[in-house]
């Protein structure tokens, strides 16, 4: 048995699944799990800046990027 999992949003009352590469006549069983409370999309930047500690850490990291002596250089030939 194979399984495919998709997280989709209903648009105009329709569920738009991607095309599946299955042979003609394949029998499938579909189970729809409906999330009664749609999840708010999380803005990554907003989330990362949501606490004072995170903001301070990110600002310090950005300041460190301004100093090339803080960079770590890797030679791919030595990997």
C-alpha cells in the first residue's frame, strides 16, 4: 500500500489535488480530515522577532556579519 499526504485549502468549494502518477483503474480510498479552525499562517520574521531575547540575538548576529574576521571559511576540497 502506498500513501500520499497533501495539506490543501478548499477554494471555491473544490479540492484541487495535484495529478497523481497512478495507472488507469487504480482503486484509491480517500479520507478527508477537516481542520475546523484554520491555522493562521505564521510570518517567520514576525515570529523570530516576537521576543526581546530573540530580537537581541538576531541583532547581535547581524552585527557580527559586518566583521569579516568573524567568518568561518570552509575549503570544499577538504571535506
